[in-house]
C-alpha cells in the first residue's frame, strides 16, 4: 500500500487553533502531513521563520505523523520533492473558495499528479485568521481562545504584553 504524504502550506504567522484543527484532521486522512511554513519574503511577518516553525512544532508535538519544514518557491515543487501527492487547503468562507479554487486549478496545471484537498475547519474555528489574531493582540485584546497556550505566550511577548 502506498504511503500517502500531504503538504499543508502557509505562513502560519502565528499558527492558530484553526490551523491545528486542519492539521489534526488531515493527519487522520494521510500517512504523513508536512506543515510547510513559507519563508514568505513577499510578506512582512510578525514572527521570524524559525519562530513560526517552533510554534508549529510545539503546537503539534502530539501528532507524530506531522512534521514541520520551511519552504520557498512554488509549493507544487516542494510537494513533489517530498513525495507528496496531496496538498491540503483550508476553506473558511466562499471568499476563500474563490481564491483557492483558482489556485488549485493553476497548481493542477503545473503538477497534475498532486491533488488539492479542501478541508473546512470545525465550526468554532471558522472565523479565525492569523491576521485577525495578530491585530487583536496588538490592540490589547484577548486572543487566548484562538491560539494554543505556547503560541499565546510568544504572541504576547512579541507585542509587548508578556
């Protein structure tokens, strides 16, 4: 039987409970899930690449079939180089679907043997985004219900509220 590897790419700045939910659910579907943390030169991230990878590893330390790796460039090339046959993408809304549907089509044109699998987060996580979590934390709001405790500590330290 084939060993099925899926890649879940993103910036994860920071990783949220919504991201964790999708990774854990993907880990039930695939033999191995690689959380691919984008180096993201095009984005101004709050956390460094190493910090984002450390937070993901800490938050997902209870999932032995999940590994965290950095990536740069085309995610299809990264996925193929790791032997992946699926890419996991999260859908929170219709707006997400429009963008992700277009992206999946482009990725399929680039590497037809890699399938995109869409997962929707559990209902309590559907509205969470890293962008909103960063903004709320920066403005002094309570984000404890949106991120794991270790991520919360790092986030509060980063925005000067530790």
